[in-house]
C-alpha cells in the first residue's frame, strides 16, 4: 500500500498492529471497516476477544455441559 501518509500516524499504527495480530491484511481491515461499518476499535476488540478465547482453550478452560445448558435454556422459548 503505497499511500500510507494519507491517514494519521495513529490510525496507520493501529491498522498495522491489527494486521500483525490477525490473519487479515491492511487492505482487508480497511475494506471491512468501509464495507461493513466495523470501526477500527470494533475490530481491535474482536481480535482481543478471539485471542482471549484461544488463550483460555490452550489452558484447557472450556465450558462445562451444565454451563452450556444454562445459556441455552436462558434463551429458550417457553
């Protein structure tokens, strides 16, 4: 991407950091924001949440069957 100086240094830094932490390219991050209205802050939070979930999984932290049932039953129609 040859025209990085068209955006602020802060946005450029955040896009680069997000690209490095995710499987997305700079162009994909920008296209997602423009096409789907997903702000950079939303995308950053999403990647943080995914990483937190992966970290939990690597530590063996999974929901129990009872915990899953509680969530499913909470939204079940009666």
